[in-house]
């Protein structure tokens, strides 16, 4: 009888796990967006005054933040984390652009400009951004970082109030996505200045 129980225990455990415990199986840190939303046909203006349609940003992975030009503490943290996450990708960093969408007419502080030299910074109307990106329930659009795939679809939203440990988990999501897309996605265009 003891031999029977030892042999049957793994089978019983698998049935119990399958029918009652149901492991989630989710490995990603960010929230996948279903259905995905394509880059909108919106015009933005770069810091140098160049008009840019958001649809022209596709063909690269985009790590997007949204904030006013005054760039409060959360905005500064997002910009820092975006740069660090991109740099942490090593040889794959050229496949990801970090994008700051400025949602108002406030001037960007000149003290930020040296740190933004590798970023794409565009001033875009808040109404257009709100029609495209949406925050988690009870949050603001500026609370999250957003990920757009090279086909131009917003496909992931990272949790609000991202900190350094959360950014490390978000970078692992980026690494997995870049590894999975390595056969069809190549480093693309230069960032818009």
C-alpha cells in the first residue's frame, strides 16, 4: 500500500494543482494592452521646432513617458529610469528609443537638455495623448511608462510609481521582447531631436 501511495502522489498532486490551484503562468512585469492601439496620427513639435508626426516614430521599440514641460519629480525619475533601462540593454540599446511626450506648453528647463540629448522629446496636445494612452484605474497618464512595439502599437504599460527595483523588472521584460523580436527587428532611425 505504501508503494502505491508513493507512486500515486505525483499524479494526485498534478490533478489537484491543475483543477484547484491553477498557477497564473505570467512572467511579465508590465501590463499587456489588449487590444493594442496604433500610434495616432498626431503632430508633435520637437525642442528644435521641427514638426513630427507620431506615426513616423515606428520601426523602433519606444519607451514612452508623458509629463508637462516643467518636469516634476516623477517626470525626472521617469526620464532617469528610461535612460538607465535603455543603457542596461547593452548592445541592443539602439533598438529602443526613449521618448518624452510633453503634454503642455511649459518650457523644458535648460538644466534637463544635456540629459535629453539621446531622447526623442516632442510636445503633443494632452487631448490627443489621452485618446491614445490610458492609465490604470485611479491613476494619471503621467504616472506610467508605456511601451510601443516597432509596428507602432502601444502594447504594454508599466506600473505607476516605478522605482529602481521595478525598473530592473521592467528591463527584464524589455530584454525578453528584444530577444523574441531579434529575427525581424533591427536598429532603425535616429531619434528626433
